């Protein structure tokens, strides 16, 4: 009888132990883990450190990080549940100069953000061109032209070539630049993203590209990467020829770019064809055909493949 009672008690104890082992203990562990992760300060983010910024002030980045954490709720401040995608998205939205941001978690409560900044490659200016006629392609009658073999087509004259702003007989192309009213300028990177306010610096390190555009906003793309690259290629090619490019005007619809040289005369490029070839034709025309008359130029038009049409003032 006593032995049977002991066996019954042992079974009861064994049952209680199994209940504790399989139910109570896991519950305690889960509650404890939940407390450690969510309630305690152990995994709470204590620092967000930034590196890689040169133009953007670290103090401004830290203010942004504190504001982001303050609006993230308790879980959002936890290193385990930290929303990297939302953080990087708002960071790039707040700082147009941020190109990429790499997030690294440092346990138990720190985040390292490595920033790659966008670098200025050009200056973009929105302008008004009130009253300017529609652009047109040149025709080959009239002005002196030189093909890629150095042969002349026609006799030098100042009439009849159809130009982008007029069918012009009287109006010098230089007048076009005087009528371009600048409304605002921004530095842009190689992708054409606006970075910060800029002044139109003539003949400076960055090509100053003007174009008709709406209101300029930070962090918005105003030019394609291909167009920015073309402007840089033209700048490099012209300086290599010993010329002083001062202003650039982009007609993106027609893939045309005009460049003001020495504040006196204009070169017209076709961005839809080989720029190296156009620069080569330009250099040969200046050296072999135009020579000392360059000081009297109104424009050189390179939009007809392999040729350089020009007009003297």
C-alpha cells in the first residue's frame, strides 16, 4: 500500500517536472528574452555614428539620426528591429548630397553609417528665353563649310544658313546669350542630380550649363548622366584646343549644345553624334580654314556630320 502510494507520488512529481520543463521553463525563457530584447536598454540604439561625409556636416547628420530615432517608437530604436531601408531613404531625401549609405550594426547598441557623397560635376542654371524662335537644323547653302577631308563647299558669306534661333541674316548669335535670363543655379553631380545652390561661374572648373527649365528643387534630376558626360567631354575637348568656353546652353529635345567662346562667338554641337569627331573637325577648321579670322567669328556649326559651317560677324 505504501509502495503504491510512493509510485503515485513519483508519477505526480514526474508529471509536474515535465510540465515545468516543457511549459513553464520555455515561458520564462520567452518572457525573459522578450524583456531583454524589447523592454531592457541592452539592445536599444545608443549611438549612430557617421563617416565618409565631407561636404555634409556631421552635426546635421546626427540631428537627423536623433530625429529619426525619436519618431521610430520603442521597437524602432532597437538594434534588432532597426529599419535600415526607411533610414537610408529618409537620409537621402533629407540630404541630396548623399549618394549611398551603408549601414553596419555594432552589437549590442550602435550603428555605423558610411556615406558616399555626390560630387559636383557641373553647374545647371534654369533660364528664360522669352521671344526666341524655334531651333532648326542648318542647311548647307550659304556659309563656308569644311568637310572631314578639308574640302570647301560654297563661298564664304553671311547669309542664308538656317540657324537654331532664327533664319538669320542680321541677328548675331551672340545676341542669343544676352537674352538668356538666369533664374537660378545649382551644382549637379554626374547623374544630373541637383546638390546645392551655385553661382554661374564663367569659364570655371565646372561647365555652367543653361537650359529652359521649371523651378529647380534639391535632389531632383535636371539632366541625364549622358548629357552631363557630354558637357564634360566638350569642355575638355575645347580647352585641349586652346579655347576658353564660358557658357553652355542645352537644348535637350534636339540634343544640341551651344558653347560661348571668349564671350564673343559660339560653337554648336550635336549631342546625338560623335563628339570626338566634331571636335576634330573643329580643330582642323580653325587651323586650316579660319585661322586668324577666328577673332571675327559669329559661330561655327558642327551639326552636319564631318563639316564645320561658320559665319563671320
